[in-house]
């Protein structure tokens, strides 16, 4: 009786002829394995918010192909996950690893948190599009500091560079509204003429065609802050209702409610979805506004607006030291800013404005220096401005002025401006996602610099450990949803952020009883614990808590890209 001759039969026959029957048993096992990776015995929490279910998970060619009882199946690699949770990889919807992935593609501090996708181009600043002058300035700085070239001017070139470099995580990028304004108008505070707006819209459309997911704004930073509400609304209309407007609002303190209203007006006026970046009520006198903030967003949602927010789980923010100074002083870029600091006629006005900002924070003790550009000032990293000034025998404002002049307007700070009650209220909102608002760092190599905010190392395990397990702010499945399917649906990623057959195999295996962050304000250079396995596109990148040096990440382009 005849029978059909399958591809497997052919391979077995050819292999037996080539290597002899004595080796056939071993090779036959390899050829007949069911999966590339098999995760056995874990509690699968699929990312949708549903409770977990004990099951196995089979992966082939980068995707999940089977879930359930796979006891009789085999794989090239088997991960024993008994007693652990298996969930989708975390999507860091507000990240700043734009240049860091080109400098060190391992993404150590992110992948070890379980982050498998980073969303770049945030706070109004992206690495494309660039004029030739912008490119040359960035290239000179990168070559001097990292020995890395900037050889692109648009997103097509930037994405090609990322893909050629390869990276441990997947990447998405927004296009920065501030970058678009700098490209067309420059750093000056001047209104956009009709031709300026048309130029920015054309650049934005090109960015979308090349894969950008939407527009971000950083309205406390220059030059994006010089744009009016109408200008930003018209710019967002270039998305034709398809993308996401993600905003670092114009104010997160005394005028936070007015800033919320502006963000909602922009989204409504342009017909796009809205995400409020690192939502907060900054300053003790504003903490009580958290409830009003969330109510405004809920009302907008009830009226039909697609609106979400994100938040990192810490009581302090991280930004440029220049943010302590008034907007008018930063008009025209860093060179103009330093000129104004040197002008004795402006000292009283600058002192009054900075004092108002410090009063809102609480004191000079609430502002910690996190990074300095010049070697001579690195000794101040990790110190508050109050402590550093005392060390120098100076009054804090005088110390800050001198420091900013010598640093040529560069340097970062951490501002302790929020409270645990304020964090909990915002983070618990069902439409709030978890984000790091940080770049990828590493305990070794070129990305170990400064005294960074611990959120670069601990945002996601802190959410799982402190806020879900210890504080019971929300259930573990809900915590995972905030890190996975909620950002995936916000971005329009149907095959990531969930564990189901057909989805890409971005997977985290963690110990729900032990997962926790270790990074602190004074000792941030510590990876978290309790996340032994992380897979990206089906490849094991963290294995037994150690980086495998695999770089399987991809550039993910927007669904409406050409």
C-alpha cells in the first residue's frame, strides 16, 4: 500500500543517508521538535486584565503558536516557569532611549525590567527630522562624547541606522513638535506664519509615512513652548485623525488644570487620540488637584475623546536644570540663555522667577543635581542644590547661576515635587499606563554616567512589587494590563501586549512574590530582582537574570506608514 512522502520524511531520509543511522536518533529529535521555545508550568496572565491560568506556552518563528497543556511537546529550549507568572513584555510608552540604543544596544536597564518595546521621540523632541545644521551640531557632540556619528536627517535614515546597529528591544518613535518647530522656525519665540505651519505639516506627514506613530509635545521646553494652542492643533491635523498626540503639558503645577483643558482642546480640534505624558500635580499646594485632573479626563472621555495618560511610580520628576528658569530666559537656545544669565540687569528678574519655582517645589533641598556635562562639576551629582551650594560656601541661587554659566546651559536635576497619595490616585486610574520617562542605562559602559533617576532601573518591577503586591493599589492582572495591553491598544498594536496565539512572543517570566526594584536616589545603579526571563520576538534576551547579548528587537512602524 502506498503512502504520501512528506517533507519530514524527505529530510529524515536525506539525513540518514548523509550521516548514517547511528546519528539518526539525535538528528531526528532536532528535526521533529515542536517549538523553538516552550515555557512550561507558569501562571499565564495574558495582559487583558483577566486572572491568570496555569498553562504552557509554545513559540515558533518569533510568535506564540500554542497555549495550554503542552506536556507532550518538545522544544529547542524549555523554560521551567513553575511558581512564576508568564505575561506579555512591557511597553514603555514614554521612553528617552533615542540615542542610547545607538550607543549601547543592550538596553540593559530596560530589558531587565521586562520592557520589550520602547516608545521614543517624546516631550516634543525626536531624532528626526533634522536640518543639515541640526545634524552637524548633533554629530559633533556625539563624536566627541561617544565616537558615534549622526548620518541621517529623516526617520527613514534613523530607523535604518537602528536596524543596522540592532538592539535588544523593539522601538517605536513619535515625531517631536519642538523638533519640527526648530527645523522650520528655529529656537526663537516668534509666531508661525502660514508657510511655517505648512512646512511643519509636510515634515510631519513625511515622518508618518516613514513610520512615526504620532506627534509629541514638550510645552515646558523651548522651542515647542513658543507654539500657540491653535498652531499645535493645526499641526496635529496632519495626522488625519489616525495617530496619537502625546503631550508633556504646558504646566504640571499651579496651572495644571488649565494645561489639561488645552491638551483636550488640541485633541478635540484635530480629531486625534490624546495621551497625557507623566501626568502629575506638581508641588504640595497642587496635590489636591489630582482628583480634578482625572475628572476632567473622564468627562472628555465620556464626550467621545480617546484619552489616556501615563505615569512613573516615583515622587520626583527628572528634567533639565534650565526648567528652574523662566521661559523668556530660554528664548533663542542655550547660547542666548547663557548670555542672559551673564547680564547683571536681568539678575533680579531671574532671581524672582527661580525663587517662585523653588517655593512651589518646597525648598532648595527638593532639587537634586542628577547629571553634569563637565568633569569638574560631576562631584555635585547626587547632591541637592542646597548641599552643593553650602559645600561651595555660596547662596543657592548664586551657585546655580554660576553652575549654569559654566555648564553652558546644560545639566539635569531631580525635583521632589509629588507625594505617595498623589501617585496612587493617578496610577490607579484605569486609563493610566506605567512608563519610565527614562533612557536605557547600564551599570557598565558608556551609559553609566551621572546619578540618574531610579525610574530608569525600577519603574515596572516597582509597580508589580510595591503598588500591586505590597500596597494592593490594584490587582496583579490589572498592574500587568497597565504595562502591556493598555499601551498596545493606545498605540494600535494588535499583535503585541497580549499573550494569545498569533501574537509576537514578547514575554516576561517573573516571580510575583519576589519582584522588586533596587535602585535608590543615592544608589540608582542597581538592576531589579525577580525577573529571570525576558523574550523579545521569541528570542531569550534575559536568561536566569543575565543578559544573553542577543539583539532581536525591531523597529515597529505605524500601521498608517506608506
